[in-house]
C-alpha cells in the first residue's frame, strides 16, 4: 500500500483513497505508456539514421557549419517532438487522474483546459494583471470551499507579440496563479495592493487614493490604494500583510499582489507552470509524482489559510 505525507488535516485518509481510486487508473495508463515506449524505441533508430544520412550528404557537398547544425537540430526536434506527440494522451490522462483525483478527494472540481474565466476581467480592471497582452491561455482550474469561503484557482499565461520582421516574437507578460475568494458580504470600498513602484508610484489610481501601511517593512514592498481609507487600514494589518508575503513563498512565487472588491479577495502571484504530472519516461505509479502534486495543492490551502485567518477577526 502506497503511503503519502498527508501534511494537511484535509489530506488525512488520502493514502487509502489513492490506492483504491487513483492507482488503478495509473496502472492502466502505465501499460499504455510502456506500449508507447516500445514505439519510440523503434522510431528512434530511424530518426538517427535519417539524421546521419543528412549529415553525410552535407559532408559530401562540403556544406557550411550552419547546415550541419540545422540537420542535427531538426533530427533532435523530430525525435523529441515525435515522442512528445505519442505521449500526449497519456500525459493528459495521468494529469487528470492525479490532479483530478486529489481534487475529488477534497470535494473540489478540476478542469485541465478552460476558456477565459468570468472573473478574469476583474483582475485586469483593478490592475493586478496587465491588459497589455494579445494572447491568453488558462488551465488547471480548481474550485471548491475552504474555511467557509468559496474559491476558484487557476493558471494564466498572457503574451504579447512584440518586435518586427525576423525579430517578431511572443513575449510573456504574465504567467502564474490567480485566486478568487468569495466572502458572504461585500466590502464597503475597493482596496488594491500592488508592488512598490519606487519614485514612479502615484498618489492615486483611478478612483483610489494612496493608503499608508502601518509597518515600514511592507511600505517598502507594496503600494496600497483604496476608495475607503478606514476599511483599507482595517484590512491591511501587519499580520495580514505578512501572511501574504509568506504565501508567496509557499507557492514558490514572486510579485504577489491582491485586491478586495465587491465580495471577493483577488490574488495574483507569478509562478512557473505547476500541477504537471512529470516525465512520461518514468513509471507513472512512482509515488513521487503524486506527492509533488499533493504538495502543490497543499500550497493552495496554505494560501487560503493565510488570508482567511486574519479575515475572520
């Protein structure tokens, strides 16, 4: 029986659930993975031979160095791309099995691929993420209830086409996690906390005015704005601000920023791509890949714990 580090109270009993509900699917996918590996082993020599033939032709015609580099690069890309393509369905199934399985255990919902979420424009509206993008993609949405609050959590990747001619390329403007926590009642005003902009920071953003933070340490990290100064100071206590800094670390992220609007607390934090099932060239039933997902989802609880405890004063 596989045992996991059930480091959150909500994870108690997960090991038994894994063995009963998740492991059978991974064993089925592992059989399919091994079949694909056999296909890759048969195709690999063909790619190598084709590459060597190409190099031999280049030598015969005394081609310049760039031709050799191009042929080698195409060979490597063909081999890697072919293997990746053959593993696509298995990788997606494994992700749904593990991430979706953990979410089912917790009573959450999970969707790997999603269209633009309904609350995404609000993140843009209050300045937590840039509007300066021309392409966007969203994935790994998890939704549920924790500490009496409904939440929605997903990954976003925003890009903009920049440059011209041969230098034209897609540039990432934001990649990270977006979290929306819904409270039972609306806030009186709007409060937004951004990263400190140094001497460029303004005294007002739209209908919001600067809010001074009590602790000078956080004053150097963030700049806060609000439409209701009294409510903003009530919300932005040193304890709450420290929890936000801590949760940035819990998800291995950077540049966390957040805002209170309507009945929601919205949080944006830049991170690498998360909730991935790992290499498809290793056995799927290795407990390490599931423990990694469990730890990453556990970080969501760290986030919610961090913002709900001070909010329940």
